[in-house]
């Protein structure tokens, strides 16, 4: 028997999963997109914008453009570089968390939902238009757990995770995942971390989507990948319970694309799943605006 607390009651829970965009959804990241803006006299000047502003102006090509027509230069802060001692993503995540904890920044709409999902040990996917490696996003989640969750919340999370291991892998598996680090690493390995403009992700989707440069289409692929991953786990463990999947994003174009994807494809391919999409583009709404629901079970974010 394990000497650690184990919450066996998790075996009675419904199967509730989450898909999160990161920027302005989980954390308000101090990361900027470097553009050029056209002045009234016709000249162009450097103009850095936040991710939330970019989601509004990104189609205004008459006024905004990438430096020298190169989008890689515009998104240089959203990439991993070999020479960096630490990813810009992790540096900005630390700043974002510190600002939130000291009260200088308000929590984004999905911050508390993400926190709750971690404590409950729910499986999730991070699906972002950033260009980082998957392991960079995972390190960001580890940073969130380490800095945001209190000691009692971490203990509850580990108790829940051990309960899932015992329930679905068997009591003997608790010996394989004996330490807290073992349990946490196993849990994090079950989740998906997709930055859809990264070279790593582009290799995965090459030849599988019509346009690898369209983030909305790439996010659809990432969502489908996570759902198929979930069903592999569900079928392997013989789970027969209500299933719900919640998706949240603050970009209207992404939300429209995902909503259509659910209605046109996912809803019919996975009729047993309750899909809920939350529009978190309005920061005045604490949990976002529910814009589509399909399937069998209500998901309360």
C-alpha cells in the first residue's frame, strides 16, 4: 500500500476534460507582437501590440504589417531559440504569475478553471497560436503548479492523481509511481501541449491540413488530436461514463472556427461527448460567454 493519501472517490467522477488557449485566457502574458503601423502621411513606424489587441487588428492589413513583411520578426517573442538560457515564454509566465499574485494584474477568465482542473487532476490540452516547443509549454504548466497552487492544493492534486492511478491502472501501479514527482510527471505526460505555429507542430501537420499558416485550422487539428488521444485512454481503461470537453479562447476567429468544427464534425463523430465553447474575449465576464453546447452532459466551467 502507498503511504501517501489516495482519493479513491475520483473513480466515481464523470469524465471532464479541458482545452485551453494560453494568452489572456490562462495568464495575461507580457509578450508583444512587433508590427509596423501606417501613419496618416503614409510612412510606417514600429508598433508593438499585446496579444489581446492583435486579435482585434490582425486583419487590418491596410494599417498594420509585419516588419519587412516577415511574420517571424513580428512574432520573435513567441519562439524558442537555441541560444536562449531560458525560453521567453517561461520568463513572461513568471512575470504574469507574479503580477497576478501581488494584485497588479487581474486573473484572466480561465485562470481559476485551469487551477481547478489541475487540482482535480483532470486531463487537458494547451492549444495556443504561439511557436514554442511542447516541452516549453509543459514547463509553463509546471511553473504554474509550483507558483500558483498552495501546499494544500498540491496535496489534494496528488491525492486525486494517485486515486486515478489506483482506479484505472491498479494498486500495483502506485509502486511504479512512488514519489510525488513520479505521479506529477505521469499526469503531465498524459496531457497535450500544442503551439500551432511551432516548427515541431508544423512537421506533425504537414500534408494533413490545407493551410499550415492558418492558425484556426491548425487549432482544429490540435483539438481533434487531443480528443482522439482522450478516447484512446478511455477505451483502454474501459471507462463508461458521461464525457464533457470544454474549450476556451479569447480570439473571435479561433472561436468561430472551433464552433463550426464542433457543429460540422466533432458533434457527429463524437455524439456521446458534451462540448462547451467559452468565448473569453470580454475580460469583464468572469468565466467567459458560453456560445455553443452540444452532446449529452452539461459542463460547468
